[in-house]
């Protein structure tokens, strides 16, 4: 079985282990690394990423604790399957034609709590991943790129809450509210409001302020709804 190709990583700004974990987590969440993909051997992967093996081990321990990778003595590391409970939840909900109003209401109930838990539970690697998405959100973006970064931010935030069932709910509400997201990113104003909302949520999460993160998410969702309603 051949090993997955791992793209190079930019030089770390903070903890090297956290930066490596954030880099690999982004690849897993974005789908560049898929469940069952085998990671290169430790020595090779450390060389590819230009980090020490001790920093790589620190990162792999964190990814294993998040159930994103599986490590077995003698057989290396592979990208983990979705936890069974989350997979069953997704299987039960996938394909359901949910009325947009219901999906939006669910999002307003669930996502502030996700933001709150993310602020309380986020590891340094989670915050680095979120910050990297925000850095790519500046400047002139197409509606498609802006929406992709929007979805990536909310998905990473759900992962930071350290609960696979919440990640699944976030994924499903993303699918169910796809039409609303298209509308909210259609204009430059909508794209700017989205990025500004993410910045506020990120600041609260970085300070591990759960109530502030929840309030920021509630405000963000209200603003997005108002932008969409005006189109």
C-alpha cells in the first residue's frame, strides 16, 4: 500500500508540534487526506515537513487524541474513519429534503453552542487552523472561494469543539443551508460581513471565552440572515 502524498508546510509561527497537527488536520478536514490513507513513515514525513521527529510525534499524538488518525505499532499511521456514532447519524440524515427554514433554525440553535465549546476546548492547533483560514479570507475573493472558506471555518470550529456528533450536525446543516450561503456570498458586502463575523468569533475562541464566542456566532448568523433576506 503506497503512502499518501503530504504537501509541504509553511514554517511554524508558534509551537512546531501544534503547527504540524494543524497542517495535517486541515488536510484531513478538507478531504485531501481521506479515511484509510496511509501516512508516510515517521522519518520520511518529518523530512517532508522539515520538522524534527519529536515535533511530529507530538502532532501525531494530538491527532490520535482527536480520533483523526489511527496509529499501530509496526504498521504506521492512517487517517481514521468517521466514528461509528457520527457515521450512523450522518447516514440517517443524509439525503433528507429538509425545509430551509428548519435547517436555518437548527443552525441558530446548534452553532452558537459549537462556538462556545470550541472556545473552551480548542487546542493550539485548532486555533492555528482557524487563523490560517482567516488569513486566506482577506483580499478580493470570488463568491465561490469566499463560500468555500466560510464552510471550512465553520467545519474547523466544529472540530475544535472536540465532539464528532457536532461535526456531523455542522456538516449536515451546511448541506441543508447551501442556498442561503450562495446568496450571502453573492455580494462584496455579504463576503465582507462573513469574514468580519469569523474574525470576531476567532478572537473570542482565542481568548477561550465561551460566552463571547457564542454571542459572536449568534450575531454572525443574524447578519448573514439579514444579508440573504435582502437579496
